[in-house]
C-alpha cells in the first residue's frame, strides 16, 4: 500500500471511512444483517451511541467524572415505561413519558450540580457513586410505581411492533414490519441527538467547557462562570441521557433496575467512552460499536481459542468466554496509559490531551 | 478557660476560646453518642410509649430497667442489639476506609479500586478458613480464634501483596492526574473482580462462622452476639495501634507531617513516595482484614462485595474528612449506627439515610468533619 499523505491525515481519512461505514451499516442494518439478534444488537448500538456521547459531553468536554449518569438514563426509561403502563399503549404516552423523563432528569441534574459541583472532582465522583446506588435501591423499593426488582413490562403502539406489516411484498428479502419501523425511529432519534451534541460542542459553549477542563482558574479569570457552565453541561447531558433511556425502553418494551440503573452499565459506558476517545463525541460511536461487537463476538472467539489450549489450565481459564470482561478491563487500563485520547484521538493524532 | 486575675503583660491579646468553638472542636466526637441516643428516642417513639414511662425513672431512678414495663424492655433490648451491630459494622467499615483516607491525605491519590482488596481479603480468608475447617469446627474457643487469626493474617498478607502490585502497576503511572486515577483504578477493580471469578468461580460462597463465634451472650435479658463483640474488639485494637503508631513513632510523625504538608517533608530529605508505598500496602492489608471480618459477619461472599462496600466507604471518608484517621473512625461509627437503626425502623431507607447524613455533614462542614489534608 502506498502512503499518499502524511500519517496524520491518513488517520483522519481512516477515521472518516470508519465513521461513514458505521453510519451506513446502521442505516441499512435491517437489510444488511437479517435476523432478530442482529437487529437487536444494531438498535442497542444506536441507543448506546447516544448515551455514551451524552456521557462524553460530561467526562470528555467538561472533565467531570460522574457515576450517576445511569440515573438520568433511568429517568427517561422509567418515564416512558410508567406512562405507557398507566395510560395504555399510545404514542402520546411515549411522548409524554420521554418529556417527563427529560424534565425530571434535568431537574435532578441541576440539584446535584448545584450542590456538589463546587467540591473537587474526587468528591464529586464519590458523591455521585453513592447517589447512584441509593437511586437504584429506591427504584427497586418503590414497587408500586416502578415494579420493583422485577421491573415493568409495557406495551408500545402496534405500529412499532412486529404485528404491523407495512408492505405486502418483502423488500430485499426482508418483511417490513413495525419492528423495523421501531428500529428506524430509534436510529433517527439517535442520529438527531448526536448531531445536536456535535453542534453543541463545536459552538462557543463547547470551547468554554474545554477551557474549563484544561484550566479552571484561567477560565474563571477570563470571566466565565465555571459553576454555571458545569451545571449547564450536567443538565444538557442529563437530558440527552434521558432521551437515550426513553429509546432503550421503547426498544426493549421493558425496564428494570438491572437493565438501566446497575453499576455495571455505568462501568460499560465509562469503558466505551474512554476506549473510543474522550472529548470527541465521535469516540462514542467507535467505542460503542467496538464494545458491543466485543460483547457479542469476543466470547465466541475466546471460546474457540480456549478449545485450542486445553492442556494449559491457566491459559484456558483466562480464555474462558465468561472472562471477556477481564480482557476489556485490561484494554481499558492500557488505553488510559497509552492512548489517553482513545481510538479517535489516536487516529486524529495530537490534539489536546484530557487530564 | 476562666483564668485568675493574674496580670499577663506579655499578652496584649487575651486568647480566649469561645464556648461554641470549644464544643465545635469536640462536636464530631459528641455526634456518636448523640446518634445513639437519637436512635433510642426514635425507637421508643415508634414503640408508641409515652416518655414518662421510662424517661423519668431513667433520670431519677437507680437501676431503672427494673421498673420499666416489659414493652420498653423490648425496645431497650433491640436498641442494644442494634447499637452493637452498628458499632461492629462501623468498625469493619473503618478498617476498610482507614487506609484509603491516609493514602489520599498523603499523596492526593484516590483509589476507586480499593474495594478489590476487600474482596480479595474476603476470598483468601474464607479459603484459609475452609482449609482450617478442622479447627473452626472444633468446640474450642482458642482453636477457633487461632483459625480466624490465621485466616485474617493470610487475608492481610495477600491483600497487602496485591496492594504492592496495584500501587506499582495501576497507580504509580498516573500520579497527579485525578481523572486518570479514577478511571485507571476503576479498571483495576474490574480486572481484580474478574480474576477473583476466575480463581474462585462466579458463584457466591457460603461459609459458617467458627463454632465459638456463633452464639450470643445474654446479659440482663439482652442478647449480644459474640461475633459482633469480636469485631468491635478488633476494630478498637486496630484504631488504638494506628493512633499509637501515628502519634508516637517516627514513621507516624512523617506520615502525619506528609498529610499536612508533603512538600515540606520532602524538602527535609524524606522520600515520601516510599512512605506512601508503605501506607498503601498497610491500607490494603487493613482492607483485606475488613473483608474477612465482613465475610464472617455476612457469612456469604461474592466477587462484587468490595465494589458494593465502596459506597459506604466513600461516604465514611467524605464525612470524616479526607486524610484523617479519627474522622474516618467517627464517620464509620456514624454510618454503621445510622444504617442499622434505619434498617430496623424503615428498611427501605437504610442507604438513603446515610446519603442524608453525608449531605447534612457536608453542609455543616464542607471539607468533612475533621479534614487533615490542608490546602488541597
């Protein structure tokens, strides 16, 4: 292969190619990858790209480490679930639930932000960790409203389920059911959210956030209200996370503490953000796709590798398919050491380093 | 501080400390008995007894528990049990949190992977206990205690060793960068949890306490669980030795000075980084001890127990004030007591009540009750 440009711009071109590839595969997912499991993976990828990008807004652009982001995700998801369960299946219920969820998330984010963003980053991280686990406990206790540990199963409008058929003939060998319509709703909304977030971070607002991240005192000295900006970005990212949560609930038609509020999800999101690249938004796309594919297919690869080395018990145990998180964890730590800007930062080359 | 009429010409400004200030210094210590008494009051109120049935005899009578109606005796009995449980839990959390708070104070390093040492200590200790099952099953107190002691030593040793590796591999490359520290130590926690699942399997392990630590001592009709007494004793012993070590030895002096002003200590020629490694390892070992004690308390262990306990540990070190052993101790007792009283009164709110406690204390003292790390 001949290098036609400097490595730096080559990386940028590669990044562009990857992003376009991801976009096209997600846009054509129902036709390219038939089968319910593939469609499910694609929908989860769409939802988590939006969720991870909203976390990147917080972590990458504002330098705020929060472990409470799942609460906002949960607000959106439970908002949709509770309104649908109370009002019956209708688009109004979905819309109202999403709006209520977003409003609740923003209100809570404002409270958390005003109370605790004045303290240092470490304190904030610890406080959010405690608040997140308390929220998960509360949700599983208020079983009258939230269904408790079992969660809520609810119905969505028929037009979004596989009961609805939109074309009598299959298109490219795929029957156009409501399930596919549902997928495209999720795809379109996620795309809109990503576009909006890109707009926000490339606006002056995003530059101020980066300035605060790089040097809080200097930003304050120039005349920006640091706390105000931090609260604002916390509220914004809470709103985006709640929207992603609403989409997730619509896709799954179920919410439960383990699916939307668990600490494990928070850790997954953290890993996706960091591996993809903090402070880039595009990193959310690449990190999420990699992580989701790894979750689905790394286990198969490890299983077949483990079958090759049954004579070495330690190696076989390390390659046990259940241990895929171990390798993700190792990758996570290594990427913080060697690629602090993640895959996207690496491909772009240079750029500002997050602290 | 009422002084005599002795003239003091050297002092132009009389140094008089106001009452509020003097109480304020001791307020954190007073908070523990306050919470204990508040717990009794709330429990009595919940039992819906008018206070004259017990308050007046309690204030004016001698051995007032003899005159109390039997319902009140029941409240007193459960209050005593809960208080002991809260103190025991507080002691265990203190063991887990003390190392973390010192590590932070000394090097401004926060270790979100501290929970890994708790889990590892618990798993190693439980394995040792299972290996010593001949001793733990024997109806002899000394053999049982020897088994517990040996497994605690094993837990501390392995957790300390892991701490050494953790410090070298995970923490050292990211000194001075908080965001990276948080991320990398979370990564370390994931890796250690997965390794535990690899070695011990993904399922939870159940264990039985040694024979002599199972029952309870009945004292004036109040059942005091033996194991909780042991936990309180161990916690007090560790606290005392830590305080003695910090107060009266040279290494303790260096640690305290390092917490207060690290640059100055380094300027005097001490390699604070070596001291830091020592503290990190000791803190990991203490977390391992806390882990095995917690495992014996709950009688079941999972790989994620350390991560779950970190929530309480963080609350404790936040309300105690980062870098302070005493603050950490008081914070741990408050959290343990609060958790047990609330769990008795309204089980749903146990964790929420501790968050409330944290919010109240942070509003009172934003740096925590007795912060030791100054100017950070």
